[in-house]
C-alpha cells in the first residue's frame, strides 16, 4: 500500500500529465495538420524542429525552457510583468516541460491518422455542398479521431515519465514538481529508500502500461476503420 505522501506524488504526476496533454493537444493537432496537409518551403525544417526533443538530451530541452521561461526570458518576463506569475519551481512548469517532451510523439500519431484519411471522401462532401468546417467536423475528424486519442494517450504516458527536462527546468521540489520519476530518483539517493522505489516504480510501470495498451487499441481501431473504408 502507498503512504499518504506517495499518493500525493501519484496525484501530482497525474495532474502534471493530464494538464500537459490538455495544453499540448490543440498545438499537436495544428502542427500535425500543417505537416500532413501543408505544402510549403521549410516543411522539412519544421518537421525536424517538432521532433527535436526526441533526439537532443532532455537536459538541453530543460535548459532551453529555463532560458525561455526564466525571469529574464521572453515568456518568463511577459508572464511576470503582465500576470505576476512564474512557472519556475511550480507544477505548471513541470507540465510545460512534460508537454514539450511529449509533443513529438503526439504529433506523429495524429499526423499518421490524418494522412490515412481518404481525401476523396472530403472532396465528395465538398462537391455535395458541405463547407470546410462541416467537412472537417463530419468527415475528417471522425476518421482521424482514434489516432488523435491514441496520440493523446501516448503523450500522457510520456508526460508522466518525464525526468530530464523537468529537473533541469523546475528542479525537484517535493509536493510541487516532484513527480513519479523525480520522487523515485530522490528515494534512490536515500538510505533505505528501496521500498519506496519499488512501490513508486510499480505505479509508474502500471500507469505507463495502461496508457500504452490503450494507445495500441485505439491505433488498431483506426486501422480497422480505414481498412473498411
């Protein structure tokens, strides 16, 4: 059984992962749409930038976030001057780091689902008088929705497992930024912390496995739907 402190860590991880997923999903969909449907110079460069967090060390991503959202950073200074808030050493900063690290996986899943939509169905709807928004709402979105959900679940799984960018950007503050990976790291540094590590690692593996299975099931559902069409 988990202690009250460990349950608090789990709740914080779910809060950070859920907030990251909600904040990231519209951005991920927009980027996936541009990459799947757009034709413009620099598309390859944009694709590389979107997927950059997958290949650079997470510490570098965390350092870039620190420069951006720090007191002297462009976004950090704007948030401080206009709203009097800071995301440093707060769970909101951990959510930002998790969202950035999860973005490439979510974009990729959504992009593949958009590319799998038969454009002829959209063209037929437009020919019958449907506008762009109605075509998107009744044809495109339902067909790619399983892929969108799969990307969201996969992004959530990546968010709750984020470590390197988070600890670099917002540090390891108990009760504020100490999510499951950071709490496991802290327990490993303490004598006699093996029992805590086992419990938290078990929860982390269980949550990640559930998310991955859900993502795979949604992806297979999307594949069956497109095969029928």
